[in-house]
C-alpha cells in the first residue's frame, strides 16, 4: 500500500499518528519526509517556464520593469478601462 499525505509540519499531532497506526495496524511502515517546492508546478509548462525565467532575467538586468505608484492604485472604477 502506498499513501501520500501533504500537510504543514505544524499539523503533525497525536491524532495523525493514531490515524496512521489504525490504518497500517501492525505492519512495518516507512515514513519519508520531504519539503514541498510550492512553485515547481509553474515549471511544468514550457511556456510558463520560459516566461518566468525571462522575468528573472529582466529583474537582474533592470529591464521591462513595471512601476506602480500609490496614486495609480487609488483610481476609482470610473477611471478604469473596461478591458481591465
């Protein structure tokens, strides 16, 4: 039997251990812990990967950057373009 659990480290408690014991009873089990890379899924698509790597390069080269000022963020709905 193979089971994967994905949870935050602070969610590990006695209830989780008890549930494992109940599920696997007296069987020998192996527990492997690995840190989850939450952004790995972004590289699954070649298009996404290329776009992200280009964005990192743009930041490094200080090119194609977008600057937002506080005044821009305080526009009311009547000032926004319908396409936004």
